């Protein structure tokens, strides 16, 4: 399997890059498209459809391709994968039905291939990533035998350049705000391996979530959650007389670590704050009674951990990949600034393959401990790397 990466700031630049890519008998069948909401998604989709290329697409909070970081642009990873080795599925959903809709996706994956791997992207700022992971897993397990290994899931939540209003996923002829798009791959034909890794370090004392409902945390240690976080950060939220729910970007630098028995902590970021009831709205579930710690902004050790974890999943030092896909939380970009380029470059150098990725609002994948436990998870503040290699 061959792959090529292209980028552009306009549809015409992408058209030109696409023509140059296929000029030397390279005939792509699949395009991984990560695109700013400012760009014309429909025009890009029409352009790829003209070449009979299937599309897996998501809007972004910044894009990167190989070692270059972009903003407001279009990056595309082109692959000539055998069409019999993959299927793209698109499902519209809502916050209330995400689990059941994702369950259908898991069933479809198992019905399509004996050993499916799903690379997914979800649109919709308010969709709960945990419901999506759990739904896909339950759907797969409903058809799997006891001998079947667990389903492989990697991916990210779409972005909208930090507007936090509408994020989109898309494929040929379909583009929606609240939806799931999945690239279902036959793991008997394509090796799909990856890892979700973070590197954020916990600080301070352990606190208890004393009242929560799903991803909304009302009190921590019996005090309003927003007040706890504001006191910890030493910042105020911007009041808006017209809005009860406000964006709270400062909290992205100091996410909470949700402690768990017999597993590594999982990161949760407060994306919004309710200025009336003083609650925090997280990107994933934070169960009542949970033990949490705040995290400090990352240092260079975080990059070292990401690179080390990626080396671990590579296995054989001589093993290479045909293509790389990377989902990196936008909070990493906010915290590291342009130093994030070093992380992206070092990860690509491990595999030495064309790569495309984007800055996300959440990530799907297994950490090293989750790989050992056989459990898919939803993350915040993580870097998720997926390597594809035709067998």
C-alpha cells in the first residue's frame, strides 16, 4: 500500500497537489481529509469524488501534515488501499442516542470483517466520547465469539478552530454536525496499531466529586466545581449576560486526572462553565464519587513520554508503516505552542511514513495499560497515533 500527503490553503491548491500526486501512476482509493471549518468542504469532496476516491473527513482545530503545522487549511492523506479491505460508515446521532447509534456502528464493523479495526471521528461538541466508545464495543461484542479479540478503535473528536460551536464529520455526499464517520479496516489485510498517550502530571491533593450527572460536575468536596477550579487557577471566567454556558479555555491547561483502580488515570477537560449554577461541563463522564487531581501544564518530559510510548507499540525496530494518522488534543497545542512541532516530528520519524493529523477536542484509543487490559478508552489532552501497514 502506498500513501502520499498533500496540503493547501485553497481548493485550487489541493486540486493542483492532487493532480501532481496521481501523475506517476499512483491511484488513490481513500482520502483522509482534515480541514478547517473556514474551508469549502463540499468543494473538496466534489474534487475527490471526481477521482472516485472515498473520503473519511473531519473539521479541525488546526491541522498538521508530516512536520508542518497549519491553521485554517486542508491536509489530506491519500492511500491506494484495496477497496475490499475497508468500508466507510456514516451515522447521524444525538447526545441522547449516541450510545445506541455507536452500538450499530460496532455491529456493522463485525458484520463487515471478522477482525475489524475502526478509525473514527465524531462531530458535535456536546457528544460524549465515552458513550461512543462503549457503544461500539458493546455492538462488536454482541456478535463476537469468546475467541474473538477485542475490537480496535482509534480516532478523535472534530474541531472548529476553537469556536466550540459546530464541528463536522463528512464523507462522500454526507456532512453533519452531530454524526460519526468510521473507516472500518480489515485487520486480516491491514495491520492497524496505535496508542493514546498523554504525559500530563498530576499535582496537589486528591479531591472528591461530590455531585455530578454524566459529564456535568456540580460540586467537588461539596463546593461549587467552578469556584474550586477558578480558585486553583487564579482566574475569572468572562461573564456574558446573554449566555449562561460559557467557554472556559483556561481550564484546558489544567485538566483533571480521574483516578481509577488497577488502571492509569484518564484525563478529563472542562470545556464549558455554567456561570449560574457554578458547574463545569467536561468532555467526558466524571462519575459522582470519583477521586480526581488537577494536572499541571506539560513540560518536555511529556513529549519524551509520547515518543517512548510510540516506540513501544512499534515492536520490531525494522518495522515500518505505509501511513500514519495522528489525533492530538488542541490543549497540547495551546500548552506547548510551536514546540508541539517537535512532538509531531519525533513521532513521524519513528515510523518514517507519510502522515496527516489534526488538533482535536478529544481522542479515542488505548493507552499502554489499556492495551494490556484490552480496553478502548476516550481521552482528553492525549496524542493518539495510528500506524497502517498492508500485510
